[in-house]
C-alpha cells in the first residue's frame, strides 16, 4: 500500500489552495466558495476550505475530518446539530445529509471512506 501525504498549508495561507468554485447546493446568500487541495492518486484525502454561508452536504460516503480553522454548524436532517470549531474532529457516517452553516471561513483536513 502506498502512503498518501497532503501537506496542509498554514491556516492563514488561503492563497495556496486551488479555487474549487461555488458550493453545489447553496441555501440563500451569500453563496459559499470552496478552495482546496487533494491527492491526485490513492484515497480521497485533502484540505477543504469554505467561506461563510449555507449549503447542503452532498457527500454520501463516510468521512472523517479535522477542523483546523474557523467555525460552523452542521444541521443533520436527523435533527442533530453539531457546533464545530477549529481543533474539533468529526466522523460523518455514510449517507449523513444535512445543511452546513459556515459562520467563519472553515478549513479542514479530510478523508472520504468508500464502502
């Protein structure tokens, strides 16, 4: 098995991330913008950053992530509400759907876990 290593830019170095455009399913205004850096081979791992606003979570695979900057709230369709801040780690089981509310530009490292 090959090791995958993503060197995360410092929390304040947003210019080093690629512009990934607007979120896919925004909810109202402002429309959040995404930036990131991902592995080009191997598992889906990387650094994700999102500007303030609301949008629907579209990833249906399980995901583990560690927030390294910002703050946000995840409103799960199940009714659960997670307040997330820099330093928090979160596991989203497969098919966890809901709405992201980014309060302060959030940055996380992530790995998508396919079944």
